[in-house]
């Protein structure tokens, strides 16, 4: 981390807030750490950055220049990967639900493979992108992840095997398996258990005549090492993962072993700089609470705090002041726009600045068209001027 330049940016009073300050040296360094850590005599991890974490084009360009591939979820994300110079085979799509037009485009540009986790999705892929490489997402244990992703996606072993057969019957090319242990996964054993589960399906699929050569261990790599020492490191997770690969996945010279880090790649590169715009003391049943109202909240950058992700926040230039307990809220008029409660900070006043750590991932993304999916168009009725944009789904 380039602390000198980072600190001088954060303390520069001319920087207009809210500002997301990204340290590109940190991202490049983290990319190299992933590359070096996930390497053994028998396998080498190939990185497909999950651009949903931070799809700023400069971030995409930087990672493309490092040699990264990209995991995408939508056509706008595909555009960004291509604009950065990624080849089709450096792109995969692990979003289990895709539109036909997106599938057609991915096939046209030679995207390496797409995920499926239902019979309906396989039928859709077979129709829109005949012969495409497909891999199947297994549902795995997300316990120990700060933001579990379980439930919405993934199949059990039995269904995965049925999907292999169905995909082959529909003329697709079933290549392997993927999973996601949940975001900010604090338990390296989850990857080990998930790889073991993949190994069981792998052998069973091969017994049914399939040839597998693709294993995608998803994202989930945690951020926060600058302030919390016991968070598993990239290297610690890699040791456990590489050992599990050797133990549970058949040795394969053509194995494509994929990582899809999002938060773990960019999270620690970011500091979100905010200004205290208001302050109030409120009387509650429990006593008095002091509220700070910032120029950033859950609707314009700190959505993850609303999902239960605890923010790490620091007051700038206030170390020598007495410690106080605050409720920190965003600027909107919505009462759910509360970022954190019971936070201890040195006393701060209107005009002071706060910094949120590890905000390189899922910050600006959540405030815009997340994953590249557009916000609803507005259709005005009851007026002469009704204009309807053609929908992508119907194209
Ligand atoms: C399919 C897929 N891959 C990768 C990621 C990135 O996960 P993380 O940011 O936890 O690394 C996500 C996040 O939701 C995802 O859905």
C-alpha cells in the first residue's frame, strides 16, 4: 500500500467528498500475490477478476494489463472486459441467469464458458449459444462468511450429475464445476470442503462418460488485514486450497483451475472519504445518542453496511480528542440510511472528515447499475410523450 500518497490524498482539504480513493499499486500487488500463492507443482490458479466488485474501467484496464481474465454477469460487463483488451477466452460468466441476447453475444466473441444451475438455464443456453462450454455451480457451505450467498444459486451433487447429462444431450460441452463459499469468507476450511464435494461429483461425472477439466473456486477471499490480524490471508487460503486440489481432484494436464476474486482483489485498495455534514443528540428509551450525518450513506456507497457488513471507520486528524460513541447515518431522508451504531470515535464535529477502510469493493458499484444491470427505465403514461426503449430481453 502506498501509504504516503494515500494519506496525502485523504488529508488534502481540497478533495471534494464523498471520494473513493483507490490505490492501484495495492491492486497490482494483490494480483501478484494471488498469482504466486495459487501455484503448485500440479496446478496453477488462473485469475478471472469478478468485476462486479469494482467495474471502474481504469480498474479493469489495470487488471487486464496484469494479465487477468474477467468473470462477468451482463453485457455491460462484457463491454468493459473487451474494452480493456481481454480476449474471449479470458472471459467467463458465472452468473447462473443470463438473457438469450447476452448468451448470443458471449458466443460471438468467444467467451470461454458459462455457468448453469438449472435445467431451464441449460435449455436456454443450448438454444441461444449451441455447443457452448458450460460448468455447473454446486451449492456449498457458506457458514463463516460475512455475506453468505447460499440459497439463491447452486445445486446438489445429484442434480449436478443430471445437468451434466442434460447439457450433453442438448449438444453443449459440459466442462466442470464451480462454487462460491460466500463473500468475506473467514474460514479457509470452506474451500477445502467445497473442493472435496466437487471431487465427488467430478469422479461420478467421469464415470458417466464426461471429461472434466474446469474447476472454478469462485470468490470469497476476505479483505481487512490492515486492521484485523486473524482474517485468513491469500497465502493461507491458497495453501489449504492447493492441498485440497491434490487430495480431491484428479491430476489433469489440461486442468483449468479458476479463481474469481472480487473483494479480495480490490477491497483493501480503497478508502472512502466522507465529511460530517450534521450532528444531533437524540433522546431515546436507552438514553442519549449522538448522531453524525455524513455525505455518504447506504444509498450512495455504503450499501454493504445495510447488509450487515461492519464498517471500519476512522476520524481524520482527531487522535488527541476524547472518545465518544456515535450513530453514523447517511445524508438521505430515509430512516434506514444508517451506516453503523455504537461506533467509538474521537470527538468529531461538523466539517470533520471520516475514512472508511477496505471500500475498494462493492461501494460505487452498489450505487450505480450493479453487475451492469440497468435501473428501470421510466415510462410516463397519461401524457402524449410516451417513449419506450426496446428491451434487451426481447431483442
Ligand atoms: C459468481 C461470483 N463470482 C465471484 C464473486 C466475487 O466474490 P467476492 O467479492 O466475495 O470475491 C461473486 C460475488 O457475488 C459471484 O457472485
